[in-house]
C-alpha cells in the first residue's frame, strides 16, 4: 500500500457532509431533474464511458491526473439509473479555468459547485447522459467511490442486496435526494464491510499508479 493511502486511511473511513447552508447549484436551483428510473444493466454503459473518457483525454492531453467510471453503471450486472457517473481528477478543482472551458467544448455544463465538500464540481452532459464529478488528487470521496465500485464488482451478494435497495428506494421518492436517502442504510452497511477490510481493499486498488488508474 502506498504511503499516501496509509496517511489518507482515517479520512477515507470518515465522511464529510460539507456545509449544509451552502447552495451547490450554480444557477441557484436544480433546474433540470431527471426522472428516477432504474433499468437493467446495459453493456452500452461501459462503451459510453470509454467514448467520453477518450474525448476528455484527447482534449486535455496529459493535464488530468486520472479518470474513472464510478457508480452503479460501472458495475456489470447491476441495475441502475441510466446516467453514467465519471470521476475526473485534476490538480486543483478551484482553478476552474483550467478545465471547464475545455469540457464545455465537449458539451458539458457546470451544474454543481461545492467548495465545502472536497471542492467538488459536477458537470452535466445531456446526450449521452453523463454526470462528470471533478475532485482533486488523493480526495477521500473519490477513493471511496473506487472502493465501493470494486466491492460490488467482487461480491455478488452485496450487489444483489444493493439492487434490491435501489428498486425499493424509488417508491415515494420525488427527487434524487429522497432516492439516495432511502437507500442510505444499505450503502452504510456495505461501507462497513469495506472498512472492516480496508487494508486489503486499498491494496487491491493499486491507487497512486496513474497508468493503472487511467485505464479503468
């Protein structure tokens, strides 16, 4: 395990909620809301990810640190909302001029800015539907995304449990936040298993080898 992961382990195993009074929506409110639907896994999701990854890498050359397919569409066999989630790791998310104009040329639009939550930015692409999450290097939230994704890829029982929770979470959920809240306990339980095996999970990530990370 790399020295950086050893030092980050306490932060990876704890969660930052950010400032609850911070309005993350760049336009003031969330003006575009996708319908909350869950569909069976589609192999096309990985194709879309690879196409977008290639476009972004071509646009930035060597100016990005890594790019990863995360979320449920990155887990073969798992039903999901048909929205591709991608983590883009840059040197400094606060320097928006370094990456947002280039992403806008690809059709992405900045929708979310959360300085109090890992300096997270989220850009939206409408066709295909992609949420592009921007974080800085060694961000604990990004590492948790990788850990959660890999766990579900490796453990069918938890993958099935999570799918059941996702389908149940739709009931009565008017907004995505309601949907996320409804499946929170199952997510917490899976993270508990990950954290109980944290050293092994982090070692399997091979995090810090950028060639490895970028090819995911």
